[in-house]
C-alpha cells in the first residue's frame, strides 16, 4: 500500500484531496501542521512513501519541514503545494529538497498525475535491458558497451521507458512525467525527442532504434525487452 503523508492545514483543500487520493488507492496520513509532519516520521515513518507538503503552515513552514526530512536522510518524493507564484519561491522549494511543486489553486487531475509521476521516478540506480545500460545517479548511458550522450529530456524519456520495459507507456503518462504536462496531446515535442532518442540507441548493425522502442499506434510506446 502506498502511503501519502498529506501536510495541509486548510480543510477545504485537505478533505477533497484526501478523498481523491483514496479513490486512487493510496492510504493517506493527515498532518495539519509542520510539527505533526515531523512527528509522523518518528512514528512508523518508514511506511510513508510520498509527501504532499503545503508551503504555508501555521508553525514550521513547508521549507523547514522539507529540510528536516532530507536532513534525516529520507529519500522519498516530496510534492510541494504553494499559493505563491513567484519563480523564486519555486526555486527555493526545490533547493530545500522538494522534487516537484504545484501552485494553488490546482486541478485535481494535474496533481494526481504529478503524484503518479513522482512515484514512477523511484527507479533502480542501475537498469540494463536489451543491450542498453543506464546508471540513473551518474546519468551515464551505454548502448552495446559504448557510452552515448543524451540531452536531459532524452535521458528522462529513456529512464521512463526502461523502468517499464515490456509495457506500453501512454503518451499522457510520458508527458506528465517528463514534461509535467499531460495535456500536451497535440504537441510534436514528444515525437521529436523520441525520434532523436531512437537514433541514439540504434543497434550497431544499422537496423534502427525502432527495434528497441516500438510505437503502439494511438496509445504510446513500448521499450522492447528482446
């Protein structure tokens, strides 16, 4: 069971968000203050899988809570909620250890997509499938023993596809995880980056990268395991 620690002091946000998360199959542990959030990590904190953390709390603010989580060595996804829209505030939140942020007011569907994306990002430090080897920490990629250089988006695409090798990954899921925008359905951006990635991971016999990443027409893409 995925357990979400929801740190939000406003019941008008916390209650509908709790219901939405529970409908998605998550267990929710509420924490209305920063102090309650910190205390939750001392009480079966190992069960917490992801944190949704409001920036503006009545005692400890979200930044301090996030810093304490990271200082304790907890490497788990933190999604920050903020009513502040200044870019500097977002940067400060990310520097404090947040993995992503959503500005208030938010669309519930978008927030749930961000949660799913953050959970999928927790992939092994080393992945090797079909001659492609990825070290996620160093962002090193080898194809049939030869190191290749990928752009940031190409690397994220490859990470997403390899973490679900053999499965169909929809366009919406990729856009939500790599671009944080599942609504870019008509954009050609994904197709361009996928084309570039396919060329870079092409098999050495020149048979083409399509053998490693297949298009599932009308749905998405699949990283082949053979």
